[in-house]
C-alpha cells in the first residue's frame, strides 16, 4: 500500500510535471485524495476548475481502498469542516461501499447537519445514481437520531428540489423522544421554522406596520438572538453588518461572542472566514473599530493551538497563482490565508518570516501586529514578483534553521527545475539539515520535496497545526490521522 510522504531512494529525482509545467514529485493516491478533500470547495482555482476537481475526486476514489476514502471524507467533514467536497465523495462512494461492512457507519458519520443528507442525495442524482444503497439508507436513518425538532425544522429545505421530508420517506428513521413530534409534523406538512435567526428576522419584517416599527422589531429580534445565545458563530460573522445597522447598541455583546473561544472552536469556522468578515469594515466609526478589534482577537484565538517551533523559518508563497480565491469569491485568497497562518506561526515561535515568488525576501514584523492585519496587506506589499521559484527560498535563507515551514500551492515553475539542488546547496553552505513542513493550500496533488525529513500537510483549518505538532515524530501524521478515523 502507498505510504504518505515516504519515497524510496530511487525516487530522488523528480518524476512528474506539475500544473504549471515545472518539475515535481508524484504523490501517492492517498495523499492526493486527502489534500483534495482538505482544500477543495469545488470552485474554480488558478490551475483547476470545479469540474476538474470533481473528476479528480472520482478518479482518486477509484484508486484508493474504499475504507480509506470513507475515512478521509469523515475526517474532512468533522475535523476540518469541509462540506461540498465531502458530499461529492459520499455520493461517489455509494457503489464502492455497497455491501461494505463500513457503509452504514460511514453514511451515519458523514452527516453533521440534516442537510448533508440532502446534498449527498442531490450529488448522487447528478451522477445518475437513481437509488440509495442499503448502507446509505441505514446510515442516514441512524443519523436522524442526533437531530431534534429545531434542527429538523431549520433544515427542512421546503424550497429545494430534494426536501428533508423526501429523505424521511426514503429512509424511514425510527422516531426518538427528541424528534418524534417534529418528524410527524414534517411528514404531515405542518412543521414550521420559527426559532432560527432567519425566521425571527423574517417574522419581524412581516409583522411591521411602518418603517419605524420594522426597525424596532428587527432590533428586538437581534437582541433576543444575541442575549439568548441563539445565533451560531458563522451566522454571527455573516450578520455583523446587519447588527451594526439594525441594532448598534448590541455591538459590544456581538463582539464578546466573537471572542468566546469555546463558541469559536465549537463552530468549526475556518479562519479565512474571519478575514472575509474583516474586509467588510473600513473602521470608519467606533462600532466598526470594535468589530475589527474583536475579529483580530478571534483570529489569534483560532490559531492559539500552534506548536512552538524553535529556530524556524516560516515561508509564505505570494506568487500570482496564490492570488486565487479560497472559496469561489475574491473575499479571501490563498495567499492571504497562507499569510494569516504563516504570521500566526511565526509570531508564536519567534520565527523568521519570508515571502517568495519570483525571488524571496525576509519580512520584518512586530509581535504587536495581528495575523488578520498582516494577512490583509500581504498581497499589496508583494516585493518578490509573481512567478513561483522554490529555489529562491534557499538562496535567500542565510543562516542555519532546524525547521522550514512553507505555505504554498506547490506549483513551482521558474526555471522548470525543482528546488532539490538549491536545497542541497543551502544545507552545505549553512551546515543545516532542516525538517520541512510543506503545507499545501490548493490540493493540486504534486510535491516539491522528496526529502527524508519532510511532512506534507494540507488544508485551510487551524487543525493543520495540530497535525503539524505530530508530524516531526511521524511525517505520515496526516494520513495516519485519516486511517485512525473510527467509523
């Protein structure tokens, strides 16, 4: 079986070409699948479009053992909070897992919210798979046991092609004490959604008799939601502008909830979502400045579990391909996310910080800076050009490091040579033998380093740092974490 990040001595030379046309090393199918699962939002990227990502996913699922693919999907969904790519994987796995002993457990575990089942079913239909397998039916039926009436009402999807009632009629979940009444009302067509933030705001607008009354009702609705802790963390991020406009007296309370570490960690909100929210506010007034301060603190909290890496160089790719959007919009880019993670890690470890592109340079920074503030200005302060040359990293590194951490899409192309010789020269020049963390932010599937002391990681979640903490003693940490997922 292929092993993550382990190469034979015969693989000391590049053996493939990456998407930019440069030399690279071929990664195992297991690594390519894991990195795709942890980085793809099934949107267009610089070197791959959404359909290309789905085609690659289908191909990789056929190449790896189905139990590994199932565990990779569960790991991506439950640990990294990835949704669309895991829905597609669950649909693609339906035939491979048919009759498999893990099928029921997988289709139970992959469902975190009721609408996960609906998205998987919709993806399955797009693949011309007309029927749910027995494993899917049993797994989905078991998943209903975790949901109460609030969740069933919130995700009933009455305006979608595939509705939650359709799923109930397909899998026939056994009602429990916590959901029996809601399931019956759903089947009867009488279930209403009255407790979610969307429903409360809609009701406030509908009941208003004047513009002034509408403003008062919306302000009261926000007050109820915030004071009763009924607004989820992601919903809070999405509605900060509405709260500032409609309930300005509640901004301080909203900010308190933004920096509530328990709520933040429980939400599985990816750190770049904080950057997306941060960009909405120029800091024009007192309330906007409060929100910006809270978001900066929240981002630092999101990256609080970073490892302490002594004598380390942190490198962030600022090349042109890294300016592509993380999730299908221009609100958060790969280079900004790499900068957020890279700065947070450098600040935590007292590490040196470098950007690279066509060339490379050291970046001075202060500990008083915040990760969001640094990320916001990273692209506009580019002083290294927009090519991608990994060799420049080792040409610019002037001293001996124990570790080098690189945040990149791994698509080196300038000179079309991989950095093998430049790395060798750096080690000879400085006497270093550094451990390299190669953090993949695009999941394109090829590697720049085949060295013996390399851990190849991937993803946009702060969980990548937890994997990093294990990787130095076990360079296969990411794949071993996937293999260790219990179904």
